[in-house]
C-alpha cells in the first residue's frame, strides 16, 4: 500500500510540473501570436492608446517588441501594460475599438464551444 502512495505522489508532482511548463510555453506562443497580429493591424489615425493586458509579468524582450511596433505603426499612441489575473495566460490588446484577444481563457472558451 505504501508503494502505491509513493508512486501516486510522484505522478502528481510530475503532472504539476508538466502543467506548469506547458502553461509557460503556451503563454509565450500566445504573446508571439498577438505580436504578429498587432504588426499586421492597420494603423488608425485616431488610436490614442494601446492597452496590453497580461496574466503574468511580460519579459523585457516582449515589452521591447510591443514598444517597437507602437513606435513604427502607432507613433501617436501611448502604450500601457496592465496585469489581469483573470486571463490565466497570454495577452489582450486593445486599440481603440479593436480588441485582439490572445488570452488562455479565450483559447479555452473557443476550444469548448
């Protein structure tokens, strides 16, 4: 009986580790996809602010890429980063009336519907 408990515990720890690693990888892919979509968006002259909501801290590489795209395509707009734990992962970008939703919660909604 004891050996089964030990094996069960090891499996649980392994499953949590895999989930954590997969979530990190998926988060990076969602942010990359959002950056590609943002780059392909047409610049609107009335866009004054770009809001980037994220679930967990965005690394400096992604922040600088967001800033580069903003300077190149939306020079008149300000860039604001906001943390939102409800997203579970990924990012949501708001450009005036346009919302680019690359959040993990939206991916899961799309998957189940």
